[in-house]
């Protein structure tokens, strides 16, 4: 199958902490910290190969991971009601003047 142009959806690359700097982005020099050259001073490498990502691709991959983490945080902050609790939490607009009616 031939394809032209960019992909419609960005592929998520599985990342792992850099083994050289252990995810810290710097390594200890004799007198001061040095930027890790194995991971482009990011602390992340491709999990499957252990290779560094180009900076532009790294920014995109970290942004995708951050978006997933933000969604998880929001879901934990605002859990959705399940079971019989849904009747009492959501307004079903069946009461007088559009108020909630629970049929208790």
C-alpha cells in the first residue's frame, strides 16, 4: 500500500528512562553535572531500542504522555457516579420546574 504525506494520527512511541543518567538528564562530571549525550539531555529513550529521540519528536512524545496523564488526573479528581448513585447525582429534569425527581 502506498502512502503519501504525513500520518493522520501521530504514533505513540513507548519511552523508557535513559540507562546512562537514570532519567535525570544529567550525569556527574568531575566538578559539575554534564548533559547526558545518550538521551539528548531529556532522560528518555525509545524503550524498544534504547536510542535517543530527535528533539522535535521528543517534544511531541512527551506532550502526548502529558495529555494522557492530565486526563487520568481529571478523571481521579472528578469520578463519575455509577449504579444507583447516578439517579441522585445527575438532574433528570423530571420534577416540577425541571428539577430532579428521584421517585423515592
